[in-house]
């Protein structure tokens, strides 16, 4: 995605005011913005992109739009396939990042027990 800081970098690299509305831009300015957004790793600092040293290609990428969900799904499926600890936790619907699971968790129960009514 593109957050406030990334949008500031994009506007600065394109030479456009950060407060300018998209509707007021010329076609050349819009084309410049599209070119920068499609090649963000070439314009933004390395620490600012959201996919550094991609596992498959080894290059820095910045994923935007619907690709974010697809890439996340591929990453989680890879963890499940190699039976990594994080992948197993994802399969079971448990907390992945070290949170407590005895009480106060936010997800639905992985193995719920139905109560008597």
C-alpha cells in the first residue's frame, strides 16, 4: 500500500506539491506519478518498501492494491507447506506472534467445545 510517508516521497520525486488534488494535475504529471508508483524501489529508500529481498526473486519490491492479499496468502501457504511453526499456528487458527492463548485472545477458538444448554 501507499501510506502518508510513501505518498510524500512519491510527490517529492514527481515534483508535485504534496497538497495538490489529483483532479488538478496535468496528463504529464499523472503519467509521471504512475511511472514512479510502478517502480517504487527505484525512487524510495530501501527501508521504505514493503517487500525487501523477495524470497523468490531476491529484489526489493513495493506491493500495492490487490497484490497485497495474494502475496500474503502465498507466503502463509508456503509456511504451511514446509510445516514451519508459524504455518502450523496459521493452520490451527492460533496466535502466530507469541501472544498468550490461555486467556484474552482475540481470534475465534481453534478447537471449541460446545457447552450444554
